[in-house]
């Protein structure tokens, strides 16, 4: 006669099997993490709708030759860099412009190099540029310098930082500038050298943080937990930073950077962080099609806020504040060179809840975006015979 009383089933697992099972569960959890974050972070701009908001697009001035950076000097004047080395002061009310005299040395104005970002702060002009370190070997660096703006001249210019080592390459210099309190942050491109971004004994592929006079802050990671890091380095693992902006709402510094074939992304600069390049590619791959890394993301690296596949050719970014477009306050504007777009990322409670295209293929390769005190939006396009544009109501 069969015993119909139920009994609990007991499985005996030896220690070796338990270890294998534990490892399998860990692998599955990591894969689930990567798949979840790939789904939530990776975005396709082709799915974005065109805005229904009303605005006016006005041409302010013309005859700019491959402009790269804009900065406001006051309520009605901006400085604009051109890659070949010129700086213009433009009156945004009447469009008049005058060339600024300067003696910024050894500008490598070829390929992706040249005179790049510009930032006006309390009478000083800070610039980033590709600096010819040695004409005999064609080696160059990303350099940051400053001078005093006196009328239409930059005087007493000096380099505050020159990335090391010098590299023979015309690619991936970076670089944008942000000032927070008395500190200057900048993104340094990895010069097309890939895994150099994982080497904190070299500057390429990192964010740096220095004082406004070029001195190194004593609380940078190299003086604390990261004793093998160069003293200027704040975080590592980036490819080619093309935008930086300070959020006036949270105090975080957001950045944008180029991925390879896919993987352009936006993230938050964090102390001692590693963003993963070239162990991961944020959804991108080599230009000839080869996969980079095992997965788009890895939980041992900092995750981006948003990654685009395909790439948009990301440029500079800025958080919107002002009275001109009150419905956009707190949102992030992203420029695009490759896709010739201005994108708005709708932020609510520090999270992206929606995306839309403001401008698409109307004015060219949009490189930089800045705001005036009214909240009017100013754009430059990275092209020959280019323009300064104003977006307003």
C-alpha cells in the first residue's frame, strides 16, 4: 500500500555545486542588470518627435569660419572662437563684430584641433585648444590657458594646463570648460588612443580639475584614495568630451561625449569615477563593425544618463533657465553636429521623462549653445561661412 502522506523533498548539494550555482546566479544577475540598463539608457533619436512649441529663429551675424565656442561677456556681447585661431566679439543686438587680438601660442588648427572652447569669468578669458608641443615630431596636447580681456585684446595670456604625454594625432582633443566656485573643470579627449583612458598616469581620456590660477587642489583624487593618479585628474574613462554644463538646479556637472560608431552619451562628472572607455562603448562599436567589450555597460563603471545608438554627433549642452520659454525650465538642450539638430531632454525630478527635436537640418552642424539672461538661446554651427543664430519668441 502506498503512503499518501506528503513529505518535504530535500536536495543535497555539495559545496562545489553550491559554488557553481552561486556563480551562475551572479552571472544571470549581471546580465539582467546590463539588459535592463541598456533598455533604459540607450535611445534612438529617429524616434523623437519634432517640437510643437512656437519659436523664432533669427540670424544674428555671419562670416564665421568653423566657430567652436561661445561665451557671454555681458548681456549683449559674446565671444566666439574659430578653430583656425580667431576670436570675435559679437554684439547680439545689432550683429556687429570685431576681432579680438591675442597671442595664444602654437595652435594646431587641423583635423579636429584648433582653438576650441572659450569661457569668460570675472574679467578673464579661459580657452582650450590643441597645442603643438613639438613641431619636429608633430606631437600635440590639449591645453588650457587664460588671459585678461581688456577692451578688444587678451593680455598676459598664460597656459595653466598642458596634457601629458604629447601625442602625434589630430583627433579627440575634447574639450569644454566649466567653472564651479574657484575650480576649473575640463574634459580631455583620449586622442584616438583607446585604452589610454584607463591609465590615470596620463591625462588623455579624463576630466581634470584645477584652480583658476592653474594650481592643483589638495583634495583631488590623487592626493586621497587614488595615489597613482596624476594630480590634476578628477575622473577617467572618457573618449572625447564635447560638452559640459553646470546644472543650476542640482549643482551637478553634466557632460556629453562622442562614442565610436554609436554610443554618444551624457553623464555626470563624479570624483574618482571611471566611465569605462575603452572596456565598454555605451552601445557603440568600432567603425569597421567590430564589437567593443562584452556588453554596452558594466556595473563596475559609471553609467551614463543617456546613450544614443546611432550616434548623433553630440556637441555642447546646457540646462535651460529663463523667462522666454518657461515651459522648458530645468530641461537639457543637446546640440548635434552629425544629425544637425537641437534636442530637448525633458527633465522632471532629475530624470529624463521625454525627448523632442527643436531644430532639425535647418541651420547646419550645431556645435555650441548658450543662453542670455532673458533665456534666449544662441547657437553656432561648425561650418565654413557660418552664422550665429538666436532662438526666441
